[in-house]
């Protein structure tokens, strides 16, 4: 989920994984693992990657939240 949005942001910037890794000072392999949703970034890492991409961390998380399936518990609170 977060990785999917990171990939969208990276592609919108017309960057390769290598370019993002260089700008965020992380490994290209780690970028790949994030985008494949095999790793979850720490909050600090998410800020660093978003800053490198010039993307608001808040906006990225908002997009993830919109895609996330709602739990039954959250649905009951809305009722």
C-alpha cells in the first residue's frame, strides 16, 4: 500500500529506483523492497523518501488511507 504510492510518486517524477535511492541516500534494493510492499518504512525513512521525491508525506498517507479497506469495527462506528 505505502509502496504502491511511493512507486506512483517516483514514476510521476520520472525517476528510476536508482535515482530515488541516490537522492534519499538509501540502497536501490531497499527502494525495491518498499515498492513491492515487502518492507515498511519507518516514519523517519518515509519522511526522507517523500522529501527526496518532493511529495508531501501527509498527501501520500492520505492516498494510502483512501485505498485501504475499511475494517468492520470502523464501519460500525460510522453507522
